[in-house]
């Protein structure tokens, strides 16, 4: 608590808050979802999943458990991977018409985020952009509680089971934006690492990059004491900047990436590695759910805005499609090379937690050391070689930067705030690394 990074400053916040769902972790715990739903008084649950999981064993386990506990259930399986506002509107209509008193989500971030957003518009109807922040939305606060929600992730990266945000593509802008509110935090997270046993290697890699960048961004985010104090405690966001709690979770998550990411990608039968990655994903979710991400996630939305004619092996999704974790990591070495000047000690510490050989490195070396370690991990795990690896180049940098500057809070949460020209320069530096 006495860390210099969190020293008080004039008009800055002097408290931080930790918010988490009730959290259960362990192989086989998905089968407990029925008892947990019934224990929360659910009589009729809406189960959200995607079409690729709908007929598989994990949804079957959840359905059998709910029915055995006497919970009536109906399934919404039209979740779009990387959900958009059309998906949310259809899901909200499903909720409005179904007389549900609770929600269960089984899947990756897309299923959990769709469930969160659908509840907003089912219970508090409004034009789709009303609850998004400016400049694309009206910034209207979500007016009240949602249905009880038990989130059951099947991938090891998103952390959405532990956060108060939902990421949705707004079709009008062809770009992702964030819905955020404490009301979006699930009531329970039921994290069964056995659900990752069938994930293909590329999906483990992409979600692992997301976990890694969540943890790095939390650890290097602008300190909570550098955000203006908000007197009304009920109006304070959970995305409050780096804090001692998010540090704890982020440090361990980074160490897990160092030890287990390559192993988990290489061998689906390595249960230790895949269990650890699932645990690391939830830790990183707990961290960024209480601190927020920053520039790597903001700049990932520029990638998915301008991607074209590309798909990724292991993802049966029509082009154009770049998995979220890949869209984040391709820019990361260039971004952290730029940001380190704003908090060099933190970046050097983060590099060490991620397994970098620090040797005689000083804080002045932090950007180079962290960037080099990220490139090493990308090479070792088969990541695309920067933007060129996902079909983008320097000619796209200006358009991507113009899109990204709309991500105001994420940009402001970085330890060094980048302007339009600097974001464009970072994109140009991220075209290739080797």
C-alpha cells in the first residue's frame, strides 16, 4: 500500500474498491450449475451459448444439471463470435419473451458478453447506443440491476466471468465498443478448466495472448490515485486504474503465461498447463475487472475494424475474422515500447514477471526488455508477425488510428497517453518484428 506508484495526489482518488463474483474453480464444477442456479432462486433460466458449442458436451452438462435441479431452461445459441448489436437485440427479445428469472452463459467471452448486454436492453429498453460512452453513445448509466447471472467460461483468456464490461461491435461504426457498469458483473463465476481440453492450439494461443495482455495492461495502467476523486461512491467505476489488488492478480497471471502458455498450446493432454492457463485467465479477469485495460486493447479495435479477407485456423468463422487475442498481441511489442517511458519501473517489473532475463537492465531499458520478451513469446507460440501477419500494413495505420481515438477511457488509462499521431506511429512500428 506504500508503493510510490499509488502515492496520493491533489484531487486524486484516495480509495479503491474490489468487486468480484462468487468464484468457483475446479475440474468438473460445471456440473454444479443447476444446484447453484436453484440456490439463487432461479425457476426458469436462459442459457446463452454459441452455435459451435450448442450441441456439445459442455452445454449438455449444464442443461442436465439445471434440469436435475428443477430449473426450467431455454437456450439462446445464436451468439455471434465477436457479438454485434444485432446479436444483442435478438438476445434481448429472447429474454423479454421468455419469462426468465436468471441467466446462465456457457462459452467464451462472446457468450458471456452477449448475456450481459442482452439483459440491459431486455430490462431497461433504450436505443442501442444510449448506454455506450461518447463519442459513439449517449453515456447514459444503466439504471438498475439485471437478472442473476452465472457465467461459465469455456476458454482461457477473456476473463469476462469476472468483469463488469461487455464488448459489442456497433454495426453502424463497424467497430467494437464497451458497455460498462457494476450491474454487469456476474453473480457467480463457475470456472471448469476441463472445458479447455478440447480447445485447438490456435484458440489456446489467442486466448492466452488476451490473458497476457490483460495482466500487462493492469500492471502498467495509470494508478487509481491519478484519476479524479468521485465523491459519490455509487458513481465510481470499477475500472479505476492500477491498484494493489489488481497488482496481485496480474503478477501471478504473468508468471503463469511464462510457465505454461507454450505447454498448453503444444499439448492438449497437458492438464496442468491448461488448468493453470484457465486459472490465469480468471486472475487476469479479476485484475482488469478492477483496474481496466488500456492501449493494447484500444488498438486491437482498429485491427478488427479494418481486417479483411482473413481467417484463423481453429476458428470456424467466416472471413474477415481475427481472433480477439491475436488482434491485441500483434500491436503489443510496439505499444509497450512506447508506453514504458510513462512508468519505466512498472514495465521492467512486468517484464520480469513475464520471464524476461533482466540482467543489468535499468528502468531506461524497460521498453526494449518488455518488447523483446513479448516477441520471444510470440515466436515460441506461433503468433502472427505483427500487423503484416493479419493482412494489414503501414498504409492502414492512419485509418486505424482515427478509429482508435474514440476509445477515450482506455487510452486515458495508459501510463503515457498517446495522441492520434503517436497511435499512427505505433501501428507503423507494429507491422513486423522479425
